C-alpha cells in the first residue's frame, strides 16, 4: 500500500523534490510564510510563552488594568496611579524532530505522511521565526540523519526548508525511537520546545521487556528536559478500510512480510478499525503518561487548521493553569 516514487507533494501541487529542489523550496517558503502569518503566528506565541518577562515601562493607570500591576513607587513619586508593563523574554528554541522512515512514504487521500510532516514542520518553523525563536531540525529513521543547528533569520529558514524538502523523501529505514531519542538528548543540552512529527511505527512504545523499557525511559527523559509535543501523523486508510475485495498488505519497514485482508468482510473491516483505534489510544496514553503533549495530524486535513486549534487549546490550558495557581 505504500506509494513510491521521486515526487513530493507540497500543498496542492506535486513538486519534483530531487531535480528541482530549489523551486520546491521557494514554493514551500512562500506558502509557509504566508499561511503562518497572522492567526497561526499569534497562536504559536500564545501557546509557547518565553522563558521570562522583563520590565519595560511604567505607564498611567487606565480603566481595566490589573490592580496587582500598580507601580507603588511611581505613585509615591507622582501621586498618580501607574502600572508596570512587562514584555516577554522569549529566548526560545524550537527543534523539529521529523520521521523519514519507510512507513512515512504512504498516502491515500492528499499528500503522503512524509509530505504532511514536511508541510507541518514548515508552518511551525515559519510561526516560530515570526515570534523571534531559533529553529533547528533533526530527521531520523533508525538513527538521527539530517541536522540543521538552531538559528534565526530568513536565510536560516530557507536553509532549513531545503533540508526539510530533501528529508521529505523517506528512506528505506525502520523507526527506532528509543535510540533516536537518546542520541537526540546527547546532542541537545539546552531546554527547547521539541515537535516530534512521526507515525510512531515503533512497537516498543507499547511493549514490555527491555526494549520497551528503554524506549519509554528515553521518551520520559526527553519530556522532563524539554517541552515535548508528539505530532502523530496518520493516513485515513490506517484507521478505516473501504470494501475493496481482497488486498495484499505489507509493512514498508518489513517488506519481506505481507498479509491478505478480505476487505469485503464487514467483520474484518470492523476488527481492523478497532485494532487501529486501540493502538492510537494506547499511544496517546503512553505519550501523555511520559510527559508529552499530543496532536493528531491527518493527511486528509489541512495541518494549518490542526496546528491552529492545538495552539488555541494549549494557550487556554496554560491560562487555566496559571489562574488555578493564583
């Protein structure tokens, strides 16, 4: 069921990734900058506040100002009520951890999972750039592959997008999150906002035994040190099947094995859907239990909307948490 070939889908147009890399990068740069402007950039900034605040000025009190912000020193000097105004100190780094394993080269409605991950990462990079954050990139399959160190600026953003487009052509590699996350932590000492974009086709996430413990330990350690968001990338046919006769299914990461599935059987389709739902819910519970946030990105939907909703929900949850602490 995997789709192969040299083409990378960006937006609604198929763009040659290898022979015309420069054009693909220019198109992605323009689209992501335009789409990340406005609401998405504002949502990103609200969802991921900077590391602190810095005093900027004391200004006259106006109706509606928070009385807790009154500057009593200014009041003593002038006899007029003033409030302290602060500005956010961002000094923040966004690191994109993008899966390029063989299973990402699959798509039935819209782009492949790999192309969706690229587009989502480009939107995140553009929103972070608009907020003044540094942005870096790591791609991976069974090991870390491409690395673009975190930096700021338009030239850096274009270089990062070039690496993203090149990474959008999945390898023949398997997914090995335990070793990848451990290696990632060794390379990244400073706390960062980490977006993991992957279809999470690593069974050790849900298994017992030594391999499962290692993967979960690496995941928990990453979530403790960094602000980790797991962007789960999926295609609709990985959760539901049409009635299409007997299909031969193969795992791109284990091509020597294949299975016959009689999709004309309602019972077979229901069992397939149930298994997929149970696995996804188990993955979400596991990721959240280890300290990661959770976001679903489907190839049938616009990632701009999914990211926008996620930012709004996260900002609301953080506001609620701050209110509860007061």
